[in-house]
C-alpha cells in the first residue's frame, strides 16, 4: 500500500532544505500563524556542550520542581546524526525507571507509526521530550517546566541537525513553536523551528485513547514523508 501511494525508501540528505523546496512544501501545507509565547525562563551554558556534557547537565538539573520526584532524567535516545527528530511531552513512570523515552504502550504505538513510513527507532531517528523529568502522576508539564527544559532541547536540535521535527502532542508543539497550539488546527500543515520544518501530530498516548484519530495521524505521517521526499530532492 505504501509503495502504491508513492511512499518509497528514504534517502539521506545532509544539506539544509532549500528555499525553493520549502516554498513547494508550504504551497501544499501552508504554515499556521504563530502567537508569541514567553521564551525559556533561564539560559544555561549549553552552547558548547556535546551530548555527553548535555546528558551530565540534565542528570543534575534542578531548574524546576520536577527534579524532586524523578528517579532519573531522560535526555533522549537514538541516532545523534538523525534526519528525523520526534519530540514528545515528558517521561512516564516506565520511562522514569528505565531512562529512555517512549518505552510503554505509547512507545509501542510510536514504533508502529515509524514502521509505517519505513523508519526504525535508533536508525536515522532520534526521540526526545519537551521535559526531561517525569511530571507527578504523568500530568501535563506546566509552562514554566517546559521553559526550564527548552534550552536542553534546543541544544539537542543543534547537535542532531535534523531535517524534520515531529511534535507529538500539544506540549511538544508549544515548546518548539513558542505559540499556543490546538492540535486539530495545527496538524496537516508545516510549521518551522528556525529553518527546520515541523509537523504537528497527536501524541501516541492520546491515540491509544482515541482510536478514530488514528486515521488523521496517518495523514500526518504522509505529510512527514512528503516533506522528507522534497527535502531529498533539494
């Protein structure tokens, strides 16, 4: 079915997406208007950090109250040179124990979503979260908590240099775009994080509770794939 829809193999391209390709993408999926939100509450010295230094800084971070209840911080997992970056909300109970994002039922669904477009965890894919410590009771992270973690996510993006960022759910989208987001309005079109295209879609945990929206998530997967194909064409 994927081949019949023209969703063939991915080819890596390390050059940035050209302005012409970006214009072509936006003619298919126009960007939504953005409303400014407060930036990060602090700015740690992450500029020169490599992944090891970043992981060490996150492990001892005490910039917000989430550190009080964590077993361990969860920086992310995957290919440090990935074209695809998926950003979720925050660690859950199992992620907090194992130190890896998306390892429960939502993680299994994410793996299936990746497989549907020819991807595998750890192979040209990096997975991170908007916040690196588990919110109590798996609640939605507060704005100040997302702002506290945003510089770490920014440095991850600078190190990975992805060709596409996928925001999984509202907190991830708001952290990346610094704007109020409603998933229903934001999905189905391209946004930007600096010069990188961003696709907004549902969090896998939401899809587990709302099965009819899986069809819309499939549409988003097709948009992701189309975006990458145009990026490959340069």
